C-alpha cells in the first residue's frame, strides 16, 4: 500500500501473465469438473466395477497431487518455475490422451496417478510466476483472480465437456484437456520470463508415501462404508490406519530438519485457518459438486449434456464475483466475505431440502444453485486470501503449495463422502440425495462459523503479522 493509503495499481503485464499461466494451471479443475458430470457414463462403460472403486479415478488423482505438491514447489524453485510449468503442461497433455485411450480401470487409474504427478508441477510454479507480477498490496486480489481462473475452467468443464461426452463418450472427458494445455504451453514459452532459481534443499521425501498412505486409508474407509457399513472392521481399520499414518507424519514433520509440512507456518493464524477451511468446507463442497450431476441424471433422468448445463449457475457466479470478492477483502477484510458466502450457500441448501423433489423443477434448481454459486464465489476467495496473509513474501510459493495440498485432500474426501452418502442401493423419489442437499446447507453453516474467526486484513506491504501461538 502506498504512503497515502491508496491501494497500488496492478500492471497490465500481471493480467497477461495470469491469463497465460492459467491456461496451463486450470487443467486440473477442468478435468475434475468434467469427471463429475461424466461419472455416470464412466460407470456404464465399466459396469462390472463398483461405484466406490471407480470413484478412485477422482480420488487417486487428488491424493497423488496432494502428496507431491510441496516437492513440486521445491523443484520449481531449484530448476526454474517456467521450466517446471512447461514440463508439467506437456506431461499433463500427454497423459490426458493416455487416460482417454484406457481399456481397463487398472490402466486408467495408473494414468491418472501419472497425470497427477505432472499436474502437481503446474500449481506451485504457476502461483509463483503470477504472484511475482502483482504488487505486494494486491496479493489477495491475485489469489482471488487465480481462483476465478479455476472457476472459468469449472464453467467450461460441465458444459463443453458434457456436450463432448454426450456425443463422443467418456474418453472425451480426458481428451478435452489436450488443446487447452498445449496452447497454454506455447503461450507461456513465448510470453512469460523465467524467475531466478533458488538452491532450496528437498524436504523429507519419506513424507510423500506417508501422506498417500494417510489420506488413502481414510478415503478407503469412507468410500467403502456404504458397502461395508460404518461398524465393519474393514471400515474402522482403514480409517484408523490412515489416521495413524497421519499422526506419524505430523510427528516426523515436527522433528525433521527439512519437513515436508513446515509446522512453523501453521503458527500464522490466517494461514492455519485457511487450511482448516480448505479441508473442512472443501470436503463438503467437493462432495455436493460430485453429487449434483448424479442427482439430475439418476433421479431427474437428464442426459450428460443437460446435467452439465444445470450446473452452470455455480461456476458462472464464480466467474462474476470471485475477483470482486478478492478486491472487497483487500480493503474490508475476509470475515464479512466468508460469512456472507456461507449464509448464501446455506440458503441454497435449504431451498433444495424444502423444494426439490423427484419431479424436475428447473427454475427452483437454478435458484438453489445460484445461491450456492454466489456463496462459493465469496467463500473461496476469502479462504485463498487468508493463505498468504501475514506470511513473508518469499514463502508465498510454499504456503500456496501446502494449501493446494489441503484442497486436494478435500477433493478426495469429497468424492468419497458423496459415494458413501448416496450409496448404490435402489431407492424411490429423491432418496439419499436428500443428504447431499443437507450437506450443502451444513457446508454453508461451516463457512459462517469459520468466517467468524477471520480477522481484518492488514496490508501485505506492512510488517508481517506475528505468528499466533496456540
């Protein structure tokens, strides 16, 4: 912030770099949003595979990305952010083609894991390249704009992806990524300049399998609970084993000289709260976003294309309001933004619970999803803005990678929760989807509660906030 108190202007080049880099980095949300719509068609193609097992096409990607994002951030620092972004973009495009060529669930899962490894390279490298271009007083705006680019991808995904899947089959859910990725790679190569490299040592590599084992164990128990039952020894054992791995990961991180998860960063109150919100609220968000298109296809009987169109209110609201929410948070703080968003999503869930039945009612559905979309377009920028609030600028890449790790965990958890909540048994009427609607309202209330603990924003150009203890 300038001496006179005015917020610094954002240079034109910053927006150019954001746009170009986003063409690469948004491929992950684009892919995931399309898969949410294409999942029923994927189930038809692999009808012998239970839905809980097939959901690992989504979860395996999220878990692998979560476990490797921090490593990817170090690689970007050591070998060049632009170089790593280009490698990640090319690899993501090639593995997208391979996913679409899969003839078995096993091969598809293997390609999704490989795709996640390349996808993990995109996020920290892209974040560093974008944040470098923005004034320090406009970091919340930069993060919000970054979130908006993901919303644009999410908007394109359900609609364009649904049309392609409807006409060409589930394989186009993966092939659609390829042209966007390669165009982004070319533009990054031509327009983005490299950043100076940093000789950062690699963190504790043993933490990678620990993260994967921890999240996989918990997700396995949650996703299979619908088939096994919550009281089954396999469900309890999976969740318990995953939790134990997680506890050991935290203990190891606290003692290791170069931890994968630097626990000292969690002493920054806003950063700590942002990651709690990413996991707690994010799990409900990804669960309902996975459940909505299944409801419109399985209960209302719409095709893939129409199911994609019926999701549009959520990402359209994000495209329209994410940037405005970030700008408002720059000057008025994140608390009112987060709480207002949570209340709007809560209202959307209540509308669903009260009004949505087995008989299609498109107008009511659009009203409910518009409220949910308005809510999430405020909630996510508030969460993203808190990620870097008070953190020294030289650690922006690290904290962004950790927060992206939390979001990938939430993505995996959300898919597992949705599969568990909906189940696979036959039902009449709305059936188990009432729980998806209830989860929408609960997610809104959680956002309100989390928003209460968000304080007012201090200018990023001022002295860093002292870490809060406890």
